[in-house]
């Protein structure tokens, strides 16, 4: 297959998921490195992570998708250093004029004003509480959070307002915030979803290169559960021909670690993710690439991915139905709930002095 963008030398991208810097869909031109013709050796440096900042005017993002169980979300970062090659959020980097490939995992954007913006929005008289999903696009506990602390600042705001929040992560930094999460959990205001794609450490290292190892994620589930935080294991994504044989083992291990609920999503390849995924398969699992892609296309009407509401998360057809049946049986056997109880909204109350300092209280 002829490639429009050459792959970057693996020596320059250790610990990265994507193999190229394919231009985003809004770019008119693609940029590639070529020999300049001079017989002079030139250094090709290893790709490093760069973090920039953006001004944050709004914290909460609204959505009206009928197949997502929340209508508002919060993301302290754009891009994610975990580098999971299959990440469905990669195409969002195209809106920044950056590549959904290696740029997504090496050129991050932090939002230092997000906690203050969140407080302003929650303080508005017109605001009505409902569960905020924290970390729906990029991981709120990726490595950069250890130094920046924007996720913890947002959690502190939600704690003060007694606002419900659902956290989705695979980052170990979440353990740092067990103090806040335990306080929220004691009032029925939080649940945490831990993504566990495989129990195979080698596969995880190739597919999710800078995310914690599977055993470490099980330890995260255990620590959160012991602190009284309800944990849902997310088998997301299920990868046909690679991780699907592990479905039952993953659920059993998560239950033993303390998870009380489980969910699953089939591998999704929206927009630029499809090419990045196929590059990854060709590099790491060329012997299985045909079978993996055949299964995916079988579930999406012959295409790599179909974004239709109602079927984009799990696909259609015999294979998708078989995975759903296996998941349901294994979940029941392990005593894992399909859904956790609704989080409380009746405790929500803006604390005195919150909101816009330019609009002080009259009383």
C-alpha cells in the first residue's frame, strides 16, 4: 500500500503510540521530512512532550448525543501523553491545526483557568446540576496532571459545591486525589471508571505506551474501592482479534480488585484514527491485521467505522452480538452491575462568596 505520509523512525518515537504526524483533515498541505541533498549528517532528535497553555473562558462542554449517558463534560487538557493509538479523541487535535497522530500525544494543551471558569458557571442562578463527566475526551490524570494540578483544582470546586461527577481515567495520579474522591463518595457524589483494555502487559505497552500497566490499574481499582469510591471497570475498547479473548478474564480480575460495575465499547476508528490504527497494526501485528480489520468492517457495513447513533459504540452483526452476550454472562457471573445508582443532585449548593467577584452578594 502506497503511503501519502512516511512513518517516522521508531528510534525518534520511543514510547509513542502513533507512527506518523499525518496532517489533520482541515490542513491543505502535508509536511514531510526529506533529504536536502547535502552529504552532511544531521541529528534527528527524539520527540519530546511539549505543553502549552490556553485561556479558558468556558469549562463545561454540552452535548446532546442520544447514546452518551451525560449531557455535560469537563476536560482540563487537550491531547494525551498516554498515547493510546486507538483513542477516539485524536481527531480533536485537527481543530488546533495539529496532527491527530504524534502531535496528539506530544503537543499537549493545558487549561490553567478551567477551575475558576467552572466555579463561575456553577454559581450562575440559572445553573441546574447534573452529573459532570470528567475526562471524556482526554485523560484528566495523564502524567502532566502531576505537575499542573488542574484536575484536582476542578475536583476541589465540585467538592465545595457538592456537585456530582463521574471520572474516567487510567492514570495513577488519580490516587493522589483519593482524599477528595472519598469525601464525594461518602455523599453519593462520585463514581470512577477505570479503563482496562487487556491484561497482557506486552500488548498494553505497544497499544497504550505511556499508560499504566494492567496490574497497576488493578491496584488503582483496589485503592479506590478500599477508600469507599465506587469503581466501574471499562473494557474499552474491545479489539477484535487482539483483546477479545480476554473479556472474561478482565472482568474477573477487576471484580477481585473491588470493581462493582462494568461496561464495554467496541474499537472505534473515527476520521484520522483509522489510518493511524492501520499503520500500527502493520508495524506491530501484520499477521493479524487482515482479521482485525475484517471484523471491524463486518460490524460497520463494510467500512472501518460507521458513526451512526445507536450503533457506533458497539457495531452490529453476529460478532458484535456475540461479544455483547459474553459480556453480559461474565458480568452476571462476577456480580458486576451494568450501571451504578444515579449520583445525588439534591445536595448542590453554591458556597458563600463563590462566582464572579465583580458581582458580590447583596446580603
